[in-house]
C-alpha cells in the first residue's frame, strides 16, 4: 500500500493544457491571457486585464507570505482587431493553450469567473474563464470582490489544484459544539460571521426575513442564504469569500474548517488550502522574498494572431512503401487539405528522405481549386533514407519565402523511421517560433520525435499500421487551428472502419445535429480494390445518395467523397456499404462538418490523457470534455479506444458520475482510469460520443466563483441583485441527438515488464460516500470501485466509524469497525447501499457520527480511505410560535377575565337599576310634601 501511495503522488503531475508558465525566483512568467476572436474590439478589456493582474500580484505576494508574484504576462489580441505598432507576433502561444481566456458565456446570463478543473487535489487546472462583462462592469465587484482578488482565487485553482471552500449544492451542515447542535453555513474559516436570510422579490420590491428550518432536511429552507457581515475580524479564506475586505489569507491548519461540506475537504482529505499549496512543487522550489511588496512590477506583452500558416513535412523514405503507408498518407493528407484546414489558411508541402524537396510553396486556401492544386502535390511514391532535420529545415524555408520569420507558423511532421541525427536541430526548432505537430507512423518511428512537439507546444499524434482503426486519418483530422474560432473549425462526426467479407455489408448511422451541417463530407475508403464498393446513403428525409454520386479522384482510387451542398439535413443519416471485391477488405466511413451558424456554438469534444509520458505501474486517466460553448453536455455515451503500438485496442466507457477517476458529477467531463498496458511504446487515444435527445442535456459549470448574496453593514442588510438563473427550458433548447469523434493524441509508456504484468492496481478511492440516519438505523451509499481502480469488481469492504472526523482520517485502522460480513461488492460503477443498526453509539439529538470506507481486491490490495461522510441527528428548535401550554394558559386567563368582567357588569346593572327605582320614588313624594 505504501508503494501505491508513492506511485499516486508521482502520477499527479498532469500537463496544464499545454501551459508554458514558468516560475523563476518567485515570479510567474509566460502567463498567457487570450481574448476570444469573436469579441468586438474594446481596449478597455486590455487595460482592465493589466490593472487586474498588477493589483493581483501584490495581493498574491502577501497571501503567499512573500513567495509568489506575477512577473510577465502575454495577452493575445484577436486577428480582426486593428493592428498597432506595439503588438508583437504570436509565436507558439495560442488561444487553445492559454491559461486565461476572455470570452462571452454561451448564454446571456451569468458572469461567474471559474476555473475548469479535471483532476484531483494538487493537480493543475485547465484554464480560467473571465467574461468581458466581468472585466468591464465595476458593479460586479460588490458581488465577487475586486478583480484582483478573484484572479488570485482562480489562480489557486489553476496552479495548485485547490478547491472551493463553499458549496452551492450543500450550503449548510450540522455542527455540534459543547453538546449543542446547530446548522452552520459551509465556509472557511468557521469564524466568518453573518445572518441566515431569505429574500423574496416582486416586480417592484424585495423583502428579507430570517431563515426557517426545513422539515425534511432539518437544515435551513431552500432559498436561504448566509449573508456575511461586511466588517470581519478573520483574515481567511481566499477560497471561500475573497470579497470580504478582511480576507487576505488562505485557510491554514489553524483556521481550517474540516467539518464544512465543501470540495476542498472532500478532494483534499480535509486538509486546508495552504497545506496543499505548501506541498506543491512551486512552494518547494522557492523561498520567501525579503520584501514588503513584489520585487518587480508585472510586465505585459501584447501579441496579435495572424492567418494560419502551415507546412506539411512528409516522410517519403523507403520504409513508407511497407504496409501501404504511402497510400494511406495520401488518403489522410487529402482529407486534411480538402476538409480539415480552414479557409484562409496558407499551406505548403515538403517531402523528405535522405534529402528534402519543396513540393509547393505557401498557397492561401481561398477556393476549392486551391485545395485541389495542393492535393496534386502530395507524394505517391517513396524511397531512400530518413533525414528529419533536413525536412524540417526545408519546411522553415517554405514559410520564410513569404514571411520574415517563423513566428506562429505550424509544421506537420510525419515520419515512420528512425533518425539518430534529430538532436542536431532540436535547438533550432526550439528557438524557431514555429509549432511542430508530430505524427509517428508505425512502431519504428523515431523515439525522439515527441521532443519536437514538447519544445514547441505542438500536438503529439501517432498511428499504427492497423488499417481498421483509421489512425492516420484521425491524426490529421485532429490538427485544427488553435485560434479559438470554433465556427471555422472542422468537426469530426464519424470515423469507423472494419474488415468486410466478400458480398457482406457495413452498416451504420451518423447523427447530424442542428449545431453543425455546413461543409459536410461523407468519405468512404477501402484498401484492396481499385473500384469503389456499393454505397447507399440515406438522409433523414429519405433522399438517397449512391456510389455514382460520390467523387473518386484519379490520383486516389481508394477514396470516394460526397460533399453535401448547403446545410445538411438534421437527423439520422443511414448508410449501407457492400464489399463487391473478390476478397475481404477494410472499409471505412469518415464524416466531417462545420458549424451551421455563427451565433450558435457547435457541440465539441476535447479528449486527452492526464499526461503524455507514463512510467509503469502508475495508472493513467482518460478525459473527454463534451460541451456546447462553455456549457457542459450531460447524459452522453462516451466510448474511448486506446490502441497500443502493437496488439489489440482496448475500449472503455467513460463516465461523468463523480466516482473513480471522475472527480465531479455532471460537469461534462467524462473520465476513466486506464491500466491495460500491453507493452512499452506509443499508445493513441480516440473517443466516440453519442448523444440521444431523450437523455442528453446541458448543465452548468462547476467551480464557479461565489456569488455573494449581500452584506450586513452597521446592522443593515444590503442585498445584491438576485443571481440571474437560466431556466432549464433555455439551456435545453435545440440540443437534440448528436455524434462526435475526437482524437486524444498519443502518449508513451515505459518500464512495462516484458513478461507480462501482475495485479498492482488496488481499487480506486471511493469519493462519494454518503451517510444518514433512518429512524434507529444508519444508511450508507456510495459508488462501487473496481478490482483495478475503477475497472472490475472489488473483493470486500472495510467500514469504520468514529465520533471524531480527524481521528477517522488519521487513524482509520483504530476506529470502530462496522460488521460488513453480509456486504458483497458489486461491479465498478454500481450504486451500493448498506444499512445497519449501531450498538456502540447512543443516537440522540445532537449525535454526529463519521464514516469512511476502504475496498480490498482479490490480491489483498487496499484502496485509499474514502471521503468521510457525516450522519447527523439534529432536531431543530421549534419556530417562535406559542406552544400548546401557552395557548391553554391563555385560554384559562381569558375565561377568568371574561368571568370577572361579566360579574362586574352584573353588579353595575343591579346598582344602576336600584338607583333608577329610588329616583322614581323620590319624584312621586315631592308634591305631597309641598301640599
């Protein structure tokens, strides 16, 4: 178990979206902030970015106890913004690899800053997203705090992998102090003071009142908000409510609230954010700076994008004649030139063997004719040795024929051979300013190839000689522009291939949704015959396209292509392909399209591994992010295929259920551990996504900045405007069914034993354990782990309980055991449920019991301790209404009062009557006396 824990620590070092941020002497350099190309020109965005980062540098320096500050930042300016003399050329930076992006939200509501986080505690995030309104509208400062403070909050997510200390989904929890229970707001530190308020608004006015308890949850009612006092005496925490003026620190061990039901506690084993930061490589590689403020003011470079410039540098050495590689290269490059590379791009082609040759200088793609002329320059034969550096130099020459430098240009370098001389040009490549995407074809491609991508920020792709995987076509299809202009990019809807016997059929369905449909191509390839198979394609309205409607090029007799004019019909397209050749052959179907509208973003998929290089026996994680605009797509079926250099591919279903490798449920990031290592070398990743309109839906981003409901100032409650919420109807509009395919690039695995592997992977950590009292019993639920992480089936469980959360975390083995002899684990991904009656604890009002669980596999390998679940019995105090006794006493008093009052009235009546009678008698006797 100790060995595995050390391995886990090793594998928690993922790549941050191609980020090139460097830390030198406490200063962060090469931070890239990119403005989305769809935003209209507004230089206030640039000015406010600069002001935000400068102020944040001082705040970060103080919050990290004089360790870190922001030294140098690059801001990427869109191509269509007016050029200025101070704008520099973009080099290897891009929107797609930026650390911070500035872009409109998909929907018109909400300016919540957030950081997209894939991994666990201590793992770097993907990017920070700010909206232009967040940067431009000062009235949002009262809701989120100053932009500088928000930036530091999000930077901690991005750089150090800490999590929020509030929880919009579980805003309250039960706490017991001195034997007395209470409901507390989820916060850190627990000393932040405030009131629990419900706000009700009509069209013209809003009213507030104190929160009531909910009869079901025993917590505060729905709609209840914790409204903090504006003036506090607490300095923490930045990851809770950085907007408070007093907050200048992260929660540390002394101020941390381990009882709060937040993601920081759940993901980081109840450790404070500062403890996690102190364990980071950043912290361990720096020392405090003896200064009251950052030693250097933040500097900014403004970089402007330009037209895409790309040169294909293609290997035509003798080894490319084997395994039909040169023909497959032609097929794949043809698809890239006709369907993938964007209109307006500049493209050149170089071939190389022992020497290199320029096939065509740069041509700008402005028409179909230019694309066809580029295809005519693709190689069709191969011979000679392999000199990769010569090919790269010639590619640079092609670009320099038009441009004075290589800044921002791209090289697509494909090779299948080894070249011991690659190191000779590595420094030139690194300093060139060009991005090199590498494609390793076959098992013998140079092992040093990926270094070219590493030093320039390019993609790393590979393809095997297994033709029924479409690996080479998928590799080329994955090389889209990194400009961020998604409406221009090609989107792969289908890529499937299989061996089809004589006279047999290959059938399938491709779903075209409403977000795509322009520039749609159906491409059929085959590998034996020189004449096409029989093809039948039927659109959703019944219109049929047959083989005669497809185009077959004279230069490529094994590809048939159909371009759908206009916008393709929305719905399921059905195809039937029959092998009419005399022998079996591999037939494939590839479908690409582009966005149907500039105003509606298409559904997109980004697939990747958690790292590019892995040492066995560390596990890896597969991720697929499915989204429309910036909204996650939920309920899709995501299948990942991992193909090793040699041997059969492995298929895995990725899940978005908040268990196993998937840290957050319903965030549109589908995940799975990968442990099926078949040997050393390259592996490539491909994902298929299918969404059906009855199950798929849009969600909302997680890890959003806290929208502060209001403040209490001098005893007066001052509420902010209610958070704008999007209705389910709005975010569900027109999503429908869809199909997508995406390549996740390649990764390299080393140190796999040659004689096969033994069981070295324990069950994964359970991260969704929940507990609650049900009358006199305790009910636990969680998602079952596997035999190997989240695959397979565990052998048994160990469940422990304690009245001390920290004791359970620190000394799990010594805690009270729960009898689990009747509990048999289900297969990974199954929802487990277990109910028992505790004999060792007296359950009464104010009782809190903590639970944790570990799983053991059939090799006696044990998982990490799960998240700790709380079962709390809390009976809220009754509302301040008169109780029965008071009411009864009131009734008795009322009766007495009525009786006394009645008696008094009766006496008064008698007295009044007597007086009246006497008065009458007196009147009658008067005259007699006078007579």
